[in-house]
C-alpha cells in the first residue's frame, strides 16, 4: 500500500569505468548477479578474504537516491559482496513518511486493508473478525504515534526494526534447523540491517547462514518496499542467490551450482511430488502473473487483504519448490516482503520449538489441502477454505503481536 513508483529513473549509479570492469570480473568469480541495485555495488577492493571492504577517497562508490521519501539521504556508500546498506534506517524513514499520512501505505494500490475470507481457524480459538479489528486498531495507534515524531521515538523505531527483522531471520532459520543461536543471530543481523561492515572472515556454516539470510531479507526489502517494485522472477532468483551464497546444500551441491538456479531433479514431500523440473520456469512466471493480477484487482477495488495476499504467494512458491535447497526460507522472505509492502509489518515465525511445530503443522495441512484444491473452479472455491487460509490466520495473529510490540516501542 505504499505508493508505487511508475519509473525507475530516480536511481542513478555513478561507477567509474575501471571500477565497472573490476566489478564484472568479481561478479563472474563469485557468482553474483551483474544487475546493479541499492543492495549491490562492487567496489574495486583487492581483498577477497573479508566479508566487507569499503573503498576510500576516490575509490569509494555511491548510489544516489533521489526519491522524495529520502530527502536527507543524497548518497550512500556501498561495499563489495556484503551488500552493506542501512536497510533499517531507510525503512524507518519510509514508515515515518507513510504512516503519518491520512491513508494507508501504498495509497494508489489500496485505500485500506480489507478482510477477505474465509480464514481457516478450525485449529485456533480467536475469531478472525476480532483479530482484524484488533489489527486495525494497532495500525491506527501506530499511525498516530508516528505523526508526532521525536528524536527518542525515531531511535526507538530504528532499534525496533532491527530487532523485528532479526527475529524474522532467527525464526525462519530455526524452522529449517539452520543458522545459529539468538545471541549470534542478533550480533550479525544488527550489523547487516544497520549497514555496518562485517570485517572478519566467516568460517562457520551456521553464522554464514545467518549473515546471508539477513542480506537476502535486506535485498528483498530494498527491491519491494524501499524501491516499491512488484514481485518478479529476477527478485526471487537474486534473493535465493544471496541467501545461499557460500552455503553448500545439505546434499552436497555447491552454492555456485544451485544458488539462484532452478533444480533439475524431482523432489517431493512424502508421497506428494512438487513441480516437475521442466515445468518450474513456467509455473514461477504464471505465479508472478497471477500476483500482478491480484494487485491490479486490488487497485480497482480500492482495498486489499494483505495477509491473504502474502500467504497465498508464500504457499504457491513453496509448493512449486523451485530450488534444491532454501525454498522454505525464500518463501518466508516473499511473505514478509509482501506484508511489509502492503501492511507495514513483518511477522517472525518459528522463534520457539512450539512456534516451529505450529508453523510446520499449518504448512503440512496446507499441502494436504492443496491436493483437493481446483484453482480453476471458482464457484466451488468460493465455498471452501483456500489451502493458504490457515497460514493467513496464523500470520494475522502473529502480525497483531508484532504491531503491539511496535506500538509499545514507540510509546
């Protein structure tokens, strides 16, 4: 619901010719994309062993941001493969500007968040209608608080965003038995989300999983929230490539072989097969087309159920299961990017073993429900829960907790 830019002309890269050549060489060497964006600008550093190397003097490179949203941020120095940039500071500015308006974020996409059911709450207790009313009350309270900014409140919001995004990374990793403990996760996520360089070489797999997850989350927020792009195949591939950088798959596949690359083997969950390898590109593109169609429909209607939208495409993506590894974490990157773009909230999932089991149970039931779901039979679907509707309920419930924490941090 944050206003979508109609052009990308505001982004101007200032890169010296020699630096551009060096950047391309290094990109080929490390398997990074050559597309330049806010979260990617390779500096001509000769160091290959540290995780961050900022240029200095004439060798420092900048990305100019001329969005009206960021009048005080004229130029931001960026580093090499670490993709260092202050995502939380940019996001805090974004939230201040958007929530202080009289309408919801992304005003040209939806004028308000509107419940679109039915939500499946057979395994829960609270009525989704009540949760939605609570959700809107929290949103209004946060909006009112941000209309009266103070230095202390600005600092509180920035710290709260770092904490919330860290919880997203920690919980998503825990669901997959990846990453590290909360202390290590907090240490490295804080650096990534605040744009601080990581100057030590990372050798532990768990720590690397934390750092790359945080960088992938920063990237997708940069693309879909700060730069207000729609979800695209390129964004998905790049996010997965960042997520898996220097992290080999459990089956032995090297990160250079599977990161951002669709799988070529058949996989499944139990007796349920996921999309056949030869059909993956077509199904991903069909998913993207449907996503854009849903957003266009919201444009016409003037409202959108952000929780149904986000969980629908989280569910669709993970049931395509396009990669050898990292599908679960990528689907939750997509989930939170859509939520942040259209509801101004992120939802940490799986932070405790109990939360992890609840999430996995919901995901398992969604997979079973998908087997009986005919996406072409609109008349029949009108009278039954969508396969992702229970996940939507869980996310709505957790969003209220997240919003309540945001309100407390600003009070």
